[in-house]
């Protein structure tokens, strides 16, 4: 018997989600093809509201529906009392996230792409050791509930991840970049070229005396600033009262040059889909507009707990209940060309990547990271890679005074888009 039909008479609300994933992975280690595999997973996840309490159960056995129903009802007996309301039927966003070019991409072609990546970077530096992972998938989701929602959508994620390792004596260089799309991108070598540019620049070593100086964050380096903001706008953290932004909607917390947007309606982007994983349509949400806090990211549960509507940011796995998560997070570009930003720096630091991203008390806004890849800027020019330096600060302080935001911007790590951000003065620690 249908799980939804079984549970409707026994509960106030029911949600039944079917998930299926097929993933093909090709993996290169230390410049050599290592593995190729295909994985298929499928399952059913069920949530109910019974006597005002939330119950949840999931199974990868599509035939064990009676047991799944029993487990869900037992879970509800001890579940959280949540005023959650499952959504009715709503039109989804008009967004393209499935491409047969990706879905049908042969393993032989994936191997060729991996070999192309390795050849390109080793042509720049024959000493590099490269780990390359290519994945293509077909994701299908159906969501039905007692309120009349009956939605289905599918995605064809493709990702290319490249890790560069180079060791010369006591000089260790590690870099990483990634492409993530759901519509085939003929320019799949974009992140590889970015790595190639960094690799060329890294061949020359510079020296940078510690002290207070201008710090320019590249799009990849901007993750240092973006990660605490992601935690701060998470509706779960806001509801718990542990986000520094809680209770401050409408206040100007940052420099007017800062605008942060979540947008799950962009064609072909890694975080896009017609709906979130609870059947709520994806949308464009301005979280911070010209420095002013506009709102947060919510799923159904945190929205109900906070007395607001879901923003369509419920994200889940088969055996996990939904929680708020960004779709495609975007720091809006500014008006200043990167060349002008560099020209105005007499001596400073360009941050490309850091070590230990996400470690420490990220939620508070604090960051303290050694630089994995950084360059000295001298009289408007990038003059060499710097070693043994570190940066520290708090985003709720340093982002109150932004010197400039670049016109140029990049998609990095699949679903994060950022420009260059220049902070006029920061403390840079290192060897004298």
C-alpha cells in the first residue's frame, strides 16, 4: 500500500520523499588513473506530524513500506513539538538543471578530461603531483504530502575537482579548485587555468614583513570572510540565538559595498533546482543588501519555530532531516576594476587560499588562518609568493570598512560566487 495513503488517516500531516542518485566517478591520484566506479542509491524518507510532534524515518529498502510506517509513527511519539506545516501545491521556479550531455557522458570522455587537466598543469610545472576527481550524476527527487504537494525534479550534477601538490625541499605548495555545474559547460578547464595562473605566479618567492597593511582577498580567498556569514544567516543558528546577526534584521551591520544573495533559480548552477528538498520553490533571497541585514535562510522547521515563512532552503540526505543550507551564495560584484585596486596598493598581501578554513569559532565571525597561498603586492604588482604568514580578524568588524569590491567575480567551489574584496588595513603576522 502507498505510504502516504497509509499514514494520512493516522496523522495530522505526512510527507513522503523518494530520492534516487546515480553517480559515476573517475579518480586520478598522483597523476595516474586510479579508479572508476558507478554507484546507485535510492530510498524513501517520511516525516509526519502526529499529536503535534514530528516523526521521521527513512529506508533504502523500497519494499519495506510497512516497517517504514511503523518506525515513523514510533518516532513521532517522542518527537519535537513543532508547529510545522507542509506546503501545498506550488509552481516551482523555471530553472534548467538537467542536461543529457552530462547524464550520458561516457567514462572514456571523463578519463580524457582528467588526462587533459594533468597534461595542462604538468606542462607548467613537471614536478606537480595532481589528484583529479570527476563526477557525473543523475539525481531525482519526488515529494508528496497530505496538503496536495506532488512535485518531481531532477538534476545532472557534474563536478571536476583538482588538487595540486608540489614539494621542493622544505617548500610545500598545495592548491585546490573545483567546477560544479548541472548544465554542460564547454569551458570545463576554467578552474584548471586558474590553478595554472597561480602555479606560474608561485614559482617566484617574495618576502613580506609582518604588520598592518592592505589585504586583498581573491574570490577563493573571500571564503575566509564568506564562511562566517553563511553560519550567521543560517536560520537554525538564528533560532537558537547563537548567530551574531540574530534580532538585527533591518540594521546596517556592514559596509554599504557588501551585498549577499542566495539564488537557487540560476540555470545550470550547482545549487539550483525548481524546488528545495521539502517541496518549497527555490527563489532569490537578498540576505544583506548594501550592508543592511534583510533576513536569513530557513527550511520549514526553523521557519515554523521562528514564526516566518521558509525561504526554500531545506536541504537533506536520505537519512537526515532537512536543515537550512545555501543554494548558490553570491557576494555581489562592485564597481572597481581589479587593476585599479592593485594599482592603489604600495605594499600589501593578496590572499588566494588559507589553511584550516572553517576551524575555530567560525560562528562568532572570528578567523585566524595561516596563508596556504598568498602573494606580496608591491607598487601595484604581484611580485612573489609569500610563506609563513597568517591573518586574523572578525568579519563583523573588518567588513564594516571595505576599501573596494571588484567588478570581476568568479564561481568557486561549485556554488559560491565572489569578487575581489580589498580591506584597507589588517594585521598580518609572520616572521620578521
